């Protein structure tokens, strides 16, 4: 496999690739979750999205500072409806699209040619839901077999775009930033990675991984 010339023109050999998850490996359907929450009497997405660093509901879940049950209870307190855990989880997970077969093949090829990693701002509701969904689609335990290691914000207690999580990954995996390509859909995360010496690709829609890799 190789990089598409129109997207990538780095001058240093890439040995490692760090992928974001949502917005890169899988698409995110913010409108679907916004509607699902509205149907439950919740307007928590009206003024922000879950990645808003000022949001006092989603960010604590994303950094593991509150449990999934505390998150559900906080949402329940904001609605006049009687909401079950399943109601809340279904609405929250409407954010996650399936992993297209084309991207599955790309990850498989990447894993054979590079040291590959995940660095994702995610949470303890989305991660197991998605792994189970991939098990249904592809018969595997998530997609961890494609990656040397996965780094999730809710497990580490820190999140992008803070430099500390990037530095943790570099030290933990023994990576040199100049030999490492970081792919993310949020420009704030890209900017932090660039300051630390990473090579980067800002994968903003309508671009997808299929525009980055030729297999």
C-alpha cells in the first residue's frame, strides 16, 4: 500500500500511524444523537457537541471522571420523561456509524505495513457498544487486532487536544514524532500534534481514509 500523493507529501519516512477513531475510522452522526436525545426530552446538544471542552456533562465521562451510571443519572435528571439506561444508551450510541468494509480493508493493510495505534477521545459506553457492533459485522473482538495498542481518553484520564496525552503515547509506545503520522478530524488536535513534531493529516469531510491510502 502507499499514501495518495494528493493528500500526503511528507518528507520523512513514516514508520508509525496513529488514528483517531470517531470521524476518521468511523463517521459520527451528531444529528442522529441530537434527535434521539430530543425525543427523550433532552436538549443537551442544542448549544454544543460532545467534544466541547467546556461541556460539564460529556467531558467528565470522556475522561473517566464520572461512571456511565453517573452520566445516565445526570441525563435522567434533565428530562421530564422516565428514561431507562437502555433508552439513554441507544440515543447516545446513535452517534456512531458502522465501519465500512473499505476502511476495514485499509486498516488491515496498514497493520501489515506500519506500527499502528488508536488515540481517541471516547467513553465507557461507546467503546463496548462499538466493539460489540464490530463483532456482529466482522466476527472480531472490535478492531484491536489491527493495532499495536489503543489509547482511550476515558482509560487514561486525559484527552486531546492536551499535549500530555500525545506525550504519553510517544513515551509509552517508544515513538519518534517525526516518524509518526497522526490522522484526526479536529483541527485543534492536529495543531497540538504538529507543535510536538508529528506529521499530520487533517481528515475533514468529505475526505475519508480511502483518499489517504492506496491499497
